[in-house]
């Protein structure tokens, strides 16, 4: 202990966090992630000017251990099941500080995490977690315990979390910052609420803290020899028998509620056959296929959400240009297929591709409005004159969906893809799906080499 008011020198890790290079990377990451403003109303685009004017004072407060973050803004996001997901949006400057912390803390905590934890970790993804689940099923683990933690991010016990942080992190400056962010409070409808527990989703620090908190749970499952895969608070444990699944379900619920001070959603937690179960938006359809792993497809709720989003983008009275509509549509389609490409849904996608093209044709027909304008645009796009003459009477029709069906022989698939730039989702899925299957074959051959 230092005598009098003399303070211990600031730690090396804290100074590394506050280094210009680390802050520059943090600002870049926050800008890339975008996000809404916090309680102070400052947007991400304003961060450079704010940092230039105020950073010196903020840095002095951090080094003096007197910095106090602003409370997070409570935001409600609707979930697929009709419920509400509560997010806590920090102010932009606090997002920068949290991101700078994560960049120096991640390498320290990463070696302590479980091999079977995939969420919010560098070099790992949800697809890796799904592949691991398929691997277990191919090995004969045909039953699964599908655990659902009730409001996990809002239930994290601060004392337990800080004790877990202390096991690995000796840095007092960073430890204090973590603690003050946990206690920063929540602003809801203009009212300030103290945060006695939880790590609100929405800030860069929360994912790392969630992995730290659930690591003892991962280690306990490893110690018991269970086959499991976890992505954030989604965890599936695989067993070879129905009886084992029920026994494991009861024991892990006791551990989570008694030791980890969490709440398990008993209505959604179940022990069942792996085929037909869901994980991270996929539904497993078989335990083994030609690629050596189980087969899967997008979950039904995700398909319904996909169709609803397509309807929103291609709604004919949106009032945006065709170029913008197609750009938004392509962006959504690419992202959706990139995520679900390892699934088997070619037949369904072929049907949806026809439906999407018809909705685009309907949008164009409404956008062109008048008969003369429609003829002009059809000619510019290379639609044959014989088609225009054949449908002369319908050119001025406002029966948009019916005319969109007729347009299939004029405003053809090749015109939509080549001239209007609409993404060919059948071909895009084929390429991405083949990439995933090749990755699986490479992965399986590497496993066989290791075992030999």
C-alpha cells in the first residue's frame, strides 16, 4: 500500500488501451458497426470532432480512476417469437472506450475460453457452431438438450462476474472500468434505473463479459465429458440416448440456477431427438449425409421472416427508385444466403426466386405508370416488339400482380439479372453451398488424418 494520498502508478495494460493506435482502431470499428445514439444524442458520425475536443480530459479521468460513463439507453427490439429483446445502447464515446478495452482484453481471456464456445470470438462463427453440432450427430449422438436461458444478459450476477474477471485479470485500472460500466445504470423513458445485475446487450464489452461469465459452465460440461456446443447463451448438449438427455437436462439446470445464478426458461428448454431440433436459425433434418455431416435447412420462422422482408423491400408503393430497391434487395439476399448456404433448400429457393422476380416485375410496372412510359422502358431493356404488340391491350393495365405474371415472357430472367442487376439467387446459392460442402470435406479429411 502507498502511504497518504499517493496513488499506485497506472498499469501498462491501461496505457496500452489508451494508446493512439488502439484508439484509432477502436474508433474505426465503432464507425463500421454504426448503431444509434445513446442518451446524449451524439451520432457515430460526430465522434471524430468530439474526440478531438474532449479526449484529453476523458483520458485524464481514466488515468485518475475518476471516469464515470453515462447510463445506457434502453431499447426494445421485437423477437421472432413475438417477445421483446432488451438492448442497452451506450453513448458513442463509451462504445469507443469499451471497444478499446475489448481489443486489449480479448487476447488475455481468449486462452481461458472453452474449445466448444463459438460466440463473439475471433476466427469463429455461428456456422462453425452449426457444423460442430452436425458432427456430433454424425458420430451417433442422436438426442439433444436444447437449453434456453431466460434473459441471460439481464441476469448476470455482478459479484460473480467480477470474481471471474479477477481470476485472470490483475490490472486494477481496467478492472475498475469494467465495474463502473456494469454499474452505469439504465435510462428508460427519461427515468434513471440502477443496474444491480446484467450486462446490457448493445455495447462492445458485453459479448466478452458474457463469455467470461459462462466459461465455468463450459468447463463443468467438459469435466463431465459432455458433447456440447455453445454460441453466446445458446447451448446444445448432445447425448446418445433419450434417458441420458433427460438426466443431463436436470443436472445442468441445477448447475446454472444454483451455481451460476441464472434462470432457465423451462418452457423452451427440452430434451429431444436431434433430428427436428433447431440451433442458431437452422433446423436439423438428418444425422448424416454424403458429406459426412448431418443435413439442415433454415428454420421455419426464419423462412417466414425472409418472405416478410422481401415483401417490405419490393412493396410496390414504396416510392423509391428501381435501382435503390434492387440494391437493397440484393444486399439482403446476399446476407441471408451467405448465412444459410450450408443448408439444403434448393427446391424451395427455386420457387422463391420465381416469386421474387415476379415481385420485381410488379414493382417496375407500377413505377413506369403510363402506357407510353412502359413501352419506352420495355424497348430500352430489349423486350421484343412482338411481345409489346401481343400485350398491347394490357400495357395500360393497373392489375399489377397479373401483369407481372405476363411480363415473365417479356421482362425475362436474363434481362432482370443482366440489365437491371438483380442477384441470381439460384446461382449464388449453388456457389456458396458448394463452398460450404468443400469446406466440410476438407474438415472431415483433416479429422481423419488426425485420428490415423
